[in-house]
C-alpha cells in the first residue's frame, strides 16, 4: 500500500495562506460534473472503485444499451495524460460507446483518485502505476480489455501490456509520451534552455500553477486557451452563440475545460510527482519505450496514432530520421499480431480533442475485429464467445445484417476458425463459440441417453443466443460435430458434417473386427475418444504433432498471400497443434467429448443420424452441405457403388424444399475443409448467405 498524501502539505504550503489556492475536492467534483455534461448519446455511470490497499480510483463507464450481447463485448479502457482526468474524454465517450462499453479512469494520483506518495525509483514508480491499473481491472471484474492511453497514459498502457499481456486484447497508443529515446548528441539550441530545464526538473511540472494561488486559473487560461478551443470548435454556429448570450449556464461553461484542468492540478501533487520521477530533463523518459518495444507479447495487436504536428515527435528528432511508421514497426521486430500506425497530420498533441471525429473513427476502426468474452447461461455455465466485425463504409447497414454463427467440431474450439473469421466478417457480424463442454466453455455433465444429451447441446446454444441478445434466425456454419448440432437447431444452415453426423452407417456396412473390439471396450469402460491423449501425459503434445502434423500444413500454407487471418500470416511452427492439444487436454474432465461419445456408436457413426431425420426440417429451410471428396466416409460410399451424399440428401428432403447452394464437393479435401481449402470454403459460405440481410 502506498502512503496517502491526503493529510500532507505541499513543499510550499506552509508559506502561504490556507485559502491561497481557490480549490478543494468539492470544486473539482463540480468541475468534473460540468465537463461531463458535454457527453451525449450514451449513459454515464461515475463511481469510485476501491483497491485492496484502500486507494480509490475514479471511474466513469459509458454504455449505449444494456443488452447482454453489447455488455459482453470487450470494453475500451481510456488512460489520460499527465495533469488530466476522465473529463478530458468527453468528446469520445459517446461515439466509442456505440460500439462497446467504455471505461475511463483517473490514474492513481490524478484527478479525483487517491493521492499517494510514489517511490522515487523509476522502476518502482512505474510498477506502482501499473499495479494500480491491474488491481482496478480485477476490482471491476474485467477480463480482456482494449487499452487506449494518451500521452503519459500511453506510456503506462504500454508498461501494463508488457507486464499483463493476457489482460490486453489490443494496445492503442495515442501520441504516447516516452516513446522516443533522447539522441546521444542532442543539445538544446541555447545553453540557458538546458540550465533552466535541469533546474525546473527539481520541481513538479505544475508546481507554478499551485504557487500562483488565486492567479492559477488565469494562468491556465492564458497559456492553455488552445485546449478550450479544441473542445468548443463545434459551438461556433449561430444558435450556440445566441445561447451563450442569453443562458447564464452557457456563460459558466465558457472555461469549463480549463477550470477542470486547474482543479485537477491544484490539488496536492501526487501522480504529477510520480511522472517527474519517470521523466528526464527536457521532456524525455528515463526508461523510454523504444528499447522495450520488442519485449511486447508477439501476438498482441498494437496501434500507434500520433499527431503530425505533435511536439513529442518533432522535438529532439533528427531531420534525417526514418519515417516514424517504418521505425516503429522495425523496433517492434517480428510479430504475429497486427501492427498499424496512423498519423493525424493536422493535429498537435491533444489529437483526441483537436479532431475528435477522426480520432473516434480511427479508434473504432482499430477496435473492430475480435471481441472475446464469456456469456453466462441461466444455469450458470459459461460459453466462450468470439465476435468479429468489419463494418466497412456503411456501419449502420452492416449492423442490421443477420449475424453468422460458427460451430466447431469434436475436440476443437473457436481458434480453428482463424482462416475464416476475417473474410466472413466482411459480409456480416460473425460469432464463434466454444460449444458447451469444449475449449474454454464450462465443463458440465451430459445425460447418458442420446436424445437427452443431444437436447442438452442444442438447448445450450439457444440459451447462449438469448443471453447474447441475438435475434432469431441466425445463419449457422457447423463443421463435423458442429454440423450435426447445426442441423438440429433448425436455423438457416450451412454445414460441413464430414463425419458420421450426417450419414448413418452405410447399408450393409460391416466394420472391421478390430474396430468392433475397440468400440466395445470403449463402451464397456466408458472411455472417451481422446483418453489416450490424456493418459500420455507429457508425451501428449508429441503424440499430437506426430499423428496430426497435417493440421500444421493446412494452417501454415498461405498460398498467394491473400490470407484469411485477422492478423499476420505467420502462425508459428506448432501453434495450431499446441492449441488442439490444450483443447483436448482438459484439466477438469472431458465433458463435451463425453457428450459426443454418447451420441455415437462404432466410434464415428451417430446413434441418431441426421440423414434419417432430415425430412423433419422445415421445407423452407435453406441448407447447403459442403464435404471433402477425400473424406473416408464418402470414399467408402464410392467404393461400394452407393449414391453420393448429394443424391441421398436430395431424396431425403421433402419435395419442394428450398436449397441454398445444395451440395458442394471440395474434391481434393478431406475432413478439415475449412482449413485445407479455406479460400473455396469461405467463398462458398459467402455465396450461400449473400442474399440474406
């Protein structure tokens, strides 16, 4: 716990009258309230969040709507710069909250958060700031967040992502302080600048504002009037001018931003002192970010937004320095997560207010893509959910399109759709879930009866839809076991059930004696299909790599480079196989795998095959079936001279039923068609759903 400054005096307070500075905590609270009245088009909730050490963090939460689907999206957390507070985001709350919940905090030692004494050691001081952010996140119950920091907030956001990469979905640095290193040969143009800089560094940056006493507000207005202009540039119309002349409240707000800044910084110095401990003379950081950029988690998406006229990137930067975007990417080194650099050419340092429309648009663009969350069902179980969006030029029309749901196969999870989510989300919002009992979703017991077990799976997906706030009539793509469940959902469905979920055992099929023996042993001892993998212990990963090395080739083959990945194309040598292993090697119990076993007999064939029940589907329900020509089951059909899956499907469906795409074969593919030929797979899915709004 850091010591509190609430009862401590400033270094000069004993020399001045008690009321020398026209401020107190109530004045700051009132100034914050006036500034937050600027926020429109969203609901604000302001509160104090208590940390384990007793400190309090001022928090503002902005939302648009309270439906479960919206609230489950990955939130944006805003970290302000030095000497600022939550009110400085008043131009950003509304637009950003339309997409997802937004949190803004007064950093520890700033604004209305607790004033504490920071250690003078730069590393310890940095750790104290980062620890307070992590404790706040846990106290708020947030999992992953999109972390956006401006100026000093960007510096802290980087250090937080460095220490807690698993808690950050994306890192956005907005004109971050401390990014650049001080050049070795950098000297001020005049000697006196260096002398004054070293002298002032002994004092807190805004000590002069506090020392000015009653002249402090005028001092802020005189030297930082440009900031007020940034926030008022949408008030220059005739109506606003008339209102200012007749409405006393409008006159009161003429300097609301500057008054808020004054009251934030006229309180006892705390976070400002911590900033001084982290800063070197003349504005550089003692521990700059550039040398530490390669230490960031390689998979973490990073975005840099900076002002083309910002003093942070002009001051001390050689004229012959390389392009900042190229240098930033080069310093980051080889990465698997996407890296973007955006320049707001006509903006200075306070780009979030100078051109708030462009800034909000850039942040919205950078925040698109994947939202990862857990959706809780009424029974208390949780479903791991990934939401992907790419609204393009018409976000309103995009939001009205019917969402697409992806259901994985047995032993898999949401990550296997990494080849497909990016391209499919360009047409409509895409959701992928870990089916109950698989991946990171809750592990629950399933009934022994096949019909009841099937109903448990299907009901959990319907309960997830309701909990996520999604409309009826979702479009569904299901692969393998997911295709089996997709048909049972009776939604508009595109499925690729390349295992025994679609077909019953072929007529006259006599399984080999060895297969019968294995199936009998597994049924008697109630063994799950992947128990051998779990029993292999430390040899499990090697077993997966040896027996399923083909999966690595499917996911590593980028072909012509038009990758379906959301991030960079390189996936690492065995990332996919390691993911498959950890999905199968559950620490608690197999669960979903057990449920799928109870739906099968002879290991791979369904006890309640879809083909024998497909005539029960509504005649108007469009259905597309994609299958691999090299799939073992369908090769067996051809070898026995039986009708192929397409002919069986057409004869099984009632006369006059509609087909959207009918039956498509990918002749060179086996089971994993979504990855083996992901371009064709994505194209077929987009084509099948093209006509649905």
